[in-house]
DNA sequence: AGCTGTGGCAGGGAGG
DNA sequence: CCTCCCTGCCAC
């Protein structure tokens, strides 16, 4: 089984071909910024599993005479794994059918082999290498502009600093005070060639640094030859789409480009703990920002360059240092994935289905077995979610099943029937075993460097293991199986219901359940840490073997609002808030803070405080005492402005405040862009799309926000809590004292707990801990 | 060009 | 008012 992960035949994305007759192939080339299609002679193929056999031939791949030795040696490297898969299917179908070479189809090659070979070489080098031995270089550019933000196409908006550092601690600044722009770029080329890094890291390097550099190269008529073997950097029009955003595809042959911005996004995808994906914010979050770090607002870079260039130099050094630390922290997982999977390290942040499918296909390739086609259809079931109690309750136990779906697939032997080599189950079991042993090793390891390596490896494996279920329901997966996906979720539902029954029977009170975990109030005779552990252990024993229930957390109080929306108060006084209705990045900051603070007060039963808080916020909004940036709503758009306008014109879509605010301000947002706007005027119920103004922190004298509208919004946010009180009590708590002669009396007001059905209930509580 | 899944909440516009 | 539908964000 090891061969599936680390075997000799695991070289990535490469099929070397034996030529077998002549055919023509379309080659798409980029000429003067446009795609030009050419026809070239090419050859149908068989495969050869080891690309190293082709070393030394790379310069001969093209225009090889069809004679002698070379007749059989041609390399066909695929730009996308999808092409490899298509090739693989054709090859194996033809092998099985014993077709004659002349009948075999051909596929397209999009890049020249030398370039691609260098791209691939890096992977080979990384085999059995440790992260700490990589030569990593960090790059960051600063640019000058007379007006606000710079534009790479304007000749006067030039490069002023290129800061560089590498993993050995070396740092260097190419300073635009002494060099022309062309000289700066040539310096950069020299340094990169001299340092010869395996990896180039930067923050937002795909969308900013590289496109900018490339444009300046064009303007100055120099080449960015920073690839190995003096090759040029390429920026191709086809975009790599990731996390709802489009990216230019940038190739530096022989080196890998790592963008810490993308790493941060994929890190945060499941965790949701980063405030923003800006380098400074991420560095602070991980504790990488040094005490004397220089901060300069993006809009003041040019000004600082004029008035205090040395400060900007310090700032630029700080940027590369932080990039280095962030990359080191977030990139190791991908590095070790690159050793297990047939993907290039630099392009590892991609979908997880593609990752495991590559394992399956590689094994089929190795066994020379043909691969199936995807099944058409849809998965029909998912996880079971329910709320039993609403309000503030406690104490709370959170029990959950460890890796529910992978456990179900292993325990009940669920796999797609189309997988005739049983690779699905074998790989899943193997990875699970490997992860457990890696975790064990990690726990026993004392050397911090090795420990962090083992941690990165086990989290790489976790990513793969968790993808197996999703893959079954993936419409484009070649081994997909919707019935199997349904079996997994339905079995999960059954297990969850079984646990619910177990808890109810023993006198516990369920609050909320979701897919693989339960929040409940333990019975009165099972309170306190040990008793609660025992309670969960007893419950766990009622489950099928292979399904492991564990105590995930204990909490003093829980505020249960709706499905997937709740807050927890730990015994250490820390609070966790979950759910889009209570915490969401699009929500105005004032609203997030209001909900956060009022949730804390409700968890502690502080009714007076709740009333003061509401009164305070109402007054501050009316007085415009809350800064404008806290009234701003921020949403990411998923289409371009043109697509939006077309859809609106065709009545396929309604107008939205987000797009209107951006378009009115002269912007044309692209997918993934976050747009911040606020509402103006004095109508408490305005048509938002007609009253939204783009928020720009650089604006000198922005319009005032619509206080009436935001007071109404405050009321709507408070309304979420109305079910936690009797109606008249709710009105007293969430009313402003303004204009009243006396402060409202809140004596005797308590919060109530309701059953999901509607009736009030009383939970027995105690004051342990 | 490449893309793992379902379930759930809220806000807002359109149209009855 | 209400319902329908779409979008965006989130839990698991």
C-alpha cells in the first residue's frame, strides 16, 4: 500500500509517452498578450511511469525527427490534472482494447516541455525532504504613485523598493533611490539566480507583486528571468480560480510560488478565526509581529517615500519578515501533501476532491487498469440538525463523534462499486492508520522542529481523510457514488438519533444537535467533571464499535438561539459564539459588538446591563457618536460588475446595495472583492440599493450615516432575543430610556427557556464551579 | 479554468 | 402585509 503514497511511480502530473505514429496537436501560445493557436505535429502515446528516464532529453522533445531512438521518446506533460486523467483513460482503454496505435486519440499539450519539465523538477527534488531544508525566499515590492493607489500601467507609478529575505535569515533591499526601475529588476534577477531559491513566497504575490513586476518589465523592455536555467517568468491569461477569486497563473520554472494570502484563506476556511487576510492582521493573530514593527497605511506609502524613505525601508523589511513566518507556519501542511500527492507544491492549495482522486488514479495507472466515468445524479441527504431548547441553559456537555463520516465508511465498508481495485477503502484505511501513528509520534516527540513537522504531516493526512465523504457526492468525481454518500449521511443520522434517545432516557436534556455532536444538560445525578465524563463514556458504549464518542467540552452556560446558532460560556469565563445570525463578517461592526456584548450579559443573567447596553447603543447611534467605520456593511461579491448589470437588465437578478455602492463610486468589483458600504438619508426604511454609499477610509469628508435606519437595525438585532423573554419584559429591557422621567424598572425580569415546540420549561440547575 | 457535500439563517427586492 | 426567490455567510 505504501506505493500509493510514496511509491516510485508517484511522480506527479507527468506522463511520458512512447510515440506511435504521427498526428497533429493544437498548441496555444501567447503572442503579444493574445492566444494564438498553432497546429504542430505530435504523436499519440503510451505511458511511461518514470519521468526521470527522460532527464537529459528535455531539450529534444520538440521537433524530434521521427526516426531512430527518439522515435519512442516523447514527453507529454499535462498542464492540468484533468488532462492527465483524460489521457490516462484513453491510454488504458486502448491498452485494454489492444487498439492499434493509429486508432489512438491524442490530447493537447499547452506548454513547451522544457518549461514544464523545470516546473516538475522541483517536485522531484522535494521528495523525502524536510521543510526546514527548503531554500525559501520572500519577496515584497513597494510602489510609488502620485495619486492614491498605484497602477502598474502608468509609467510614473514605478517600483521604489523590492525587499527580499530568505529562510537563512538573509535580508536585502533593492532601493529605488539609487537605481532605475530597469536596474532594479535586473538586480532582482541576479539575486534570485544567485540565491537560487526553491520557493518564492509573498503576500498577495499572485494578484499584486507579480502582475506589477511583469507590467513594469514590459514597460522597461526587460525580461524577468528568475526561473531556473535563466528561464522567464510567465504570466498566463488562463486563471486559477480559488476560494471564489480568480488568479493569474504565474509560472517561475523550477521554483514554486507560495502566496501567504491564499494560505491564510485556506487556513481560515474551516476555522473562521482571522479578522482579515491582510499580512499585518495575520501576523498579529499568530503573534509574529514584533514590538517595533513599522505600520504604514497603504494610501500613505508614496507620501512616506517622499518624506521619510528610511522608515518605508524598515516597513518593507518588516513585511518580508512577517511573510516568512506566516509561510513557515501555514505552508508546511502543503509541503508534506506535495510529497504524498501528484501535485506541485506551489499549486497545492486546490480542492480536496482533486487531491484524493489523484491518489486513486495514480494507483489505477500503476496497475494499468482503466478508470470509470463519473455517475450522473445528486446526493439527496445530509446531516441531521435540530434544536430542542431555546434560551440560556446550563451546565452543558458537548459530546461528539470523532471523524464520524470516515468512521462510518470504514465500519460499514462503504465504497463506490465502480472502484474495482478497492482503492477507496484501502487508501482510507491506510491514511487513517498512518495519521494515528503520526499523531502518536508527534505527541511523543520532544524536538520542536520535528514535532512541528509531524504535526504538519498529520494535518495533511486529516485533510485527505476528511475529503473521502465529500468526494462520493461530487458530481465530477470519476469514482463518485451518490447512493454511497446517502448511506453515509443516513447512517450518521441514525447514530445521532440513537444518542439523542440515550440521553433523553437517562434524564439529560438536549439543547442542540448538529450532524455529529450534541449539546445537552446532563441529568442532576451526573454533574461535575468526573460524573460527566462517565456519563459520556456510558453513552459511548451503546454505540457500534468503530464509532467513538468523546467529551469535547464542558460549559457553564449555553445560549441557544436557533439551529447552528448559539453561544457558550466556559467555566474559565471565555465565550464562544457560533452561527451566521449571531456572528457574521458582513454584519456591521456595531451590530457584531452589540450582539457579542448582549450575549455575554444574557449568559451571565445581567438584565440591567442588557438594558443599559441597548439604551447606550441607541443613544450613540442617534448622536452619531459611533464612528462611521462601525456602521459599514462589508460583503464579498461573486460576479463581475458587468455580469451583475447584465443580469439586472435581464431581470434575472435584483439590484443590491453592494454593487450599486461600488458602481456609483466608479469601481467595477471582481469576484472575491469585498465591498464596504453604509446607508445614508433619514428614512428609517429606505430602499437600501438607492441609499448605499461606498465606504472609503481615505475619504476626507464622508456623508453622515442614516441614524434612523441604524436605530431601526439595532432594534431588529435585539429582536433576535425576543423569544428569551416574556413580551412585556422584552419591551422593557429593549427600550430606550430617552425621554422617560424615570428609569424603567427591571425588577423581577428573568429570562425563559422554551421548548422548540413552544412551551416554557424549567431546567434544574446547580452552581458548581 | 477548475470546482468536496448538505443544512440553515437573514436580508432584501419583486410582485401579489 | 405576505410569499417567493436570490445572495451571502456560516456549521458541520
